[in-house]
C-alpha cells in the first residue's frame, strides 16, 4: 500500500470579489481556506507537471498551498456604486481623523527623539507609525479615486447616449454565477519587489468536493482545463450543447474528488456486473404530494419499490489487504463509480456452489457476456456504476442493453488505466466509551424529541444510564476529569497542558485558575448533553442489505425464504453472543420524526456467518418486503449507517407509539427541465441548487418545532385523532420528505422549491405563548418595549431547548436595530424535559494559590521586555481566536482559521528563549491576575492562552517551573 498523500489547500474566494477584481480593478487577495483532499482527483493533478508551477510561496510542510484550482463561493451580491457611495463620506472622515491624530503623534515623537536620540524603541515606533501613515494616505486616496470613478460613471450613464458599461451596477448571485461559469475570470497578481504582473485565466471546472449543496464551485487554470475535464468525464465523447442528464453528470464527475484514505488494486476483468433487483410490495403509508402549490400528506395504500442492492457491492476477502485487512467494508470510489464493498468469501461461495466445475464454470453478466466464475472478485450492479446513465453518448443504439454494455466496456478500459480504486472509509467503532464492556454512542436531539410519549421520568432514566454518574465523577474525581481532558485534547485547547501539570503536581487542581477552567469545561459538557447528546449502550453500524440474496443473484440462482432475513430481522455481532434474539431501536441521520424510528430483531443467519466477514460495526438488514428504505428517510446501501441502541426504556417508549406514525413516502414529481451541456445550464442548475436547497439541519430543526407542538398538545389533553394533531403530523410528514430531498439535491431536482415549502409551514405554525414571568431579563425588556407600540401583540416562543441547538449565525449577522433576544418558553416535550434536568453541585475543596506551586526564582532577574512581549502576543492570539469564533461562517473554514492562528502564534512563541527567572515572573503575574483583585473573564482567558503557548513552545522550562509535589 502506497504512502498516504496529504491534501492541498487552495484559495477560497467570493464570486463578488472575483467580479470586482475583473471589472472594477479591485485587488484580489488569496485566503487558502479551500482544500483538495487526498483523492483520485488530487493524485491526477499532481501527476501533471504544470500543476507544481502553481505552488504558492506561502506553502509550508504542514500546509501545502496551490493556486491551480480556486474554490468560488456565491454567497454575496456585487454592491452597486450608489450603495458604496453612501458609505464613503463616513469612511473618509474616519480615516482622515485617524491620519491627523497619527501625524500629531509622529511629530511629538520626533521632538522627543531629538531629546533622547539613543532610544531605539522610540525610533522603531516612529518607523512603524510612518508606515501606517503611508498606508492611511493610500487608503484615503483610494476612497477619493473610488468616489470620483463612481460619480463619473453615473454622470455618463445619465448624460451619454453611448454609455454601455455596467461596471457599477448591482449584480445578484444568479447573474454572477452565470457570468463566471460562461466567461471564466482572470486573476492578476503583482510581485511588489519586482513589479512583475502575472495573469492566470480560470474556467469553470466542477463542483467542489464537499460543498456542492451550498453551490460552491471549482475553477481551474486554463492550462489544466482540457486534460482534467476529459479525465473527470472518463474521456466519454460529450459534445457541447448536447442533451444530457446534466445534474447527474455534475454530481458523478465529482465523485473522484472525495477524500480517500488509500487505494485498492482492482482488475476490471474480475468484476461481475449483475442486474439491479427491484422488490415491489403493497403498504399503507402517508404519501407526501403537491396540492395547490403546497405539499400535503395523505394516507394511501401504494406499491413500495425497493432497490435491494442500491449502491452495494460484494468484494472478495482477498482484496482486503494491508491496512484494510480485517475490515468489514470499504467505501470505494472511481470514475462515476460509488459502492460500499462488503468483505465476502466470494471465492469460497463459488467453490461451494460449483464444486469441481469451479475453474471452468461461467455465468452471464447483465449484458449476456460470459464471465469465468473463478476470476470474479467483485460483484456490482448498475446502481454502483453511474456512468451507465450516459451510455447513449458511447453507443446511441435503440437497444439499451447494447448501449450500456458499450459503456461498461469503456469504463473497464478506464479502470485498467487507473489500476486502482480509491477507498474513502471503512467501518469504525465508537470513541464514546463502554458500559459493562458494551459500546456507548450518543443520541441526537432529533432522536430524543421524536419520543413523543416520553414523560420527564423517562428522559431522566436515559440520562441516568451514564451521564448522571459521569458528570458527578468529572466534578469530584480529579483523575476522572484529567482523563476526560486527555481524551479531548487538541492543538487549540489547554487540556494537555493541565494533564502534564497534574502529572507533575496534582495540587494544580486546587488553584483558582484550574477550578475556573474545570467549571467552564464541565459546564460545556453539560450543555452538550442537553443538546440531546446522551450516551446509551449502542453504536453506529453500516448496513448491508440482502447480502444472502445478492450472493445467489450473482449466479442466477434462487434462494429459499428459510435461508434469508425476513421482515425487520437483522444480523449483527455488535452486542456479542448474547445480543442475538433481542430487539433494538435504530435511527438514521437525518432523523426527522417518529415515523423514522425503526425497531428490529437480531437473529443468526448461517449464510451471512459462513460467507461474510462482518465486523461488529456492520449490520445485515432485510429490504425484501420491508419498507425500511422509506422508514429510514430514503436510505440506500452505499455505506448508509444506522445507530442501534440497546435500552429497555427506549424500546418501551418506541413500542408505545410505533404503529401510530405511518412511514412517509415521497410522491413529488421530479424536475424534468431539459438541460444541455453548456456553462449556462451548469450555472442554472447550481443556482437552483444553492437557491432552493434548504440546509438539512434547518429542515430537521423546523421538524422539531412541529414535534414539540405535537408532544405539548397531546400532554395538554388533546387526542391523537384531533384535527390539530393530525394537521401537525401532516407537516411533520412534509418536513421528513423535504429532508430527503435536501440530501439528494446535488444529483436530483424536484418540481418544488423547498425554501417556499418550509416558509409556508413556518407561517402556519402557532407556537406556544411566552411565559413572561419566567422569561429572561432580555426577553422581558424586549416585550415591554414592543407592548408600548402594540399593547395587543402576542409573543410566542420556541421550546426552551432551542437555547442549545439553534444555529445563531443569522443572529450575529442581524443589524443592531433588527436584533431581538431568543424567544423561548417551556414545552411538554422530551427535549425540554432534558433541559430541565439538574445535576448535583461539585464538592468544595480548599483553594491554593498558583504561586505556592512554583519553584522560587529571582523575578528581578527576569527579562521584563520579553515578559511584556509575550503577554502582548498571548492577548493578540486570544483576540484572534475569539474574533474567529464569534464571526461564525463555514465550519470548515473556521477550523482552518483556528489552525492557522494557533500555528502562527506557536511559531512566534518558539522564537523566544525564556529563562527560568522570566518564566517565574510571568507565572507569578498570572497568579496575581487570576487569583487576586485583577480578575475577569478576558484576563483569565489571556492568562490561560499565555500559559498554553509557553507550555507548547518552552515545554521543559515551563513544567520545571513547578514543584514536583506539594
């Protein structure tokens, strides 16, 4: 197995900034927040000699950077000149005042320097101020030039009949996307030392690897465009403007961008492709359909169609070698290919079936080709091979099988050239701990809140399984808390510092700094639990559907019903030998409502045990005659997971209402808009995707408001059959289906705008009235203010638990005049019962000062200048981290920023050589500031950050500053 490659960071930039750079001559600065992960895509890029030409000068060993590909986001519009003009006068006043004050300071400093010409620091300060002065002068000139340019534009527009420029007009994201996809863009960069200007032209390439649902896109330098587009599309001879399943093509050509952890060698001749199997059966369900422009739900008996091997492959155990030896499945990627390959004793199965004829026997694949059974090491079906959807481009025969066979042969030739398939992941066990040697896994608030019949005592019982005792242990048991810190240490937090300090001097736990840190850390953990993250016995398992049937289907032989899983039967060793003949509760994310909960029974199966090498984190399920795919919110078998829980209280709660909430089925028409292979149509599809796609989290959040209302009203005396309850259930059904649509949006469009449907549901929801008496101070003040303007206004709120689960990025982006406090109130729903749970206070301990733990040194011999510099650096570091966390935004980009900040300041601290006296003086000052009168949240955070930087950069000196016992 080859050595794993690292990913490469690429620029990530707003399309509006690209437009301003190209049209308004605004400079473009690169922030390397995008990433091409180790993938088949990256390996192909690296194999092109020209790729290295675009390596950035900012690259480091830890963070290689390259500009051959740019990630473009389409989140902001291009502001009009009129809008920009409004802000220029205030900005000029601000900058001119700042410049005036700075000039005065420089003048005074120069006078002082004449009196004290040997003051180097004063000379340095003047030099810094003069640089700032020049920068301010350039900025002021820029604003005056900008003002002149915009005003001239509008004068020309008004007076010149030949005016045809739109330079200072507003451009919305849809038009922006269309322009960039169609025309591409040029990035100009200036080498300020040589004055050399380089220009690079970029063309729309494909969707970004992990942000396709957000409508982000990759643009690639022109030098690499042709070779990479042809490679991405398997050299299929697509012709511009031809009719094509464009949404599918854009989704499937990006499969090679998925992050991989390695590769496996696969001989194309060893792959057997068999027909897809669709199982049909009748069932009464709740059908979600479009009625008068809005989605509705109705009870109906329909025919369910399950693709029982959808996205699933059988892979012989001989391919599970190296670091993949002993794994139960591998998620495989290749060109327009995606499959969960399960570890199967294929060779053994075929030897047992064919006996002495094994070496010479053949079977027909789905196209009628004869395949020698002794050569087969992998079995797939058409749902794995997305390339078959474009078979007519290779062979435009009226015979579909003939066209598909031509594509099958073409795909195998491409795989032969590549030699390998990428491996994205394999199954992994929990990292949440164990209870009585059984795995623990966390619930989610969606799971808990769908237990509609739960009472407060039921939720308390679930918390009592692990969380109650664990929280008390980390509050009162020092070793337990230290272990928790070590388990959750990372490069940004201070956990490892305190772990190592505790090993050297256990009494560190009695200092005020540590006790404050401990209280804050445990508070965050309790908040995390109250977000619905309650640990129960169970774990996530990857689903293998109808594996027994797949084996026999591969040789065109029937299998008796007495040899397969039936109904809701499953097979897993997750809970050991004693785990068979027991029932379990299953959830799949995204989980939307009570109709998505699955009850299943674990049994033995001789075929699975004989011919599959399944690990505990894989579960064999049955989808033949069982509506599992719809119940689990549109699951398939290309590595989808469920979490299985073994908890009697949970099972009882589920069984009490299991059959009341019928499974939902999507009956919404697909969007059959015809598309051609053009940049314009690519832009149209991605605009629809970004404009209509509701983030999955948002859909499920609205669903939880609906479930909270159902639960609250049922506990308030309403009956399940009441009209209000039934209307709410219909809304829950619609939201369940919309969640599935959101998942599929990158590859499939529907004749409905999810945003409009969500907003319609929100408008119709009548949330509970606020309990003003128990509301927060901010809410009371807000209500008092609003009542003065409208004394009849009614104030409604979301459930209390929303405090922990809301996405507050929109609040941070609100203008001051629009801001209002989070309106919450109590609901009789499971998550609010969790919100209400109280945990016992920690035992008190005699405090000790940090100073008492230090080895006495002479602080007078400390380097005061260095001490001040380090303190300022720590404050700067803390401010940068706090600012990044407060700014919100894309989680991946925030994490990249935090990594950059931490790495940058660690490097700065490592340049200092701090002696023991200086370190003693610093720690003594920290002791005074955190335990004396000079205290406060900001000071405490800054002191902690300073200690952590010193620990990482001067580890030996830092630890040896403390006594070894006390």
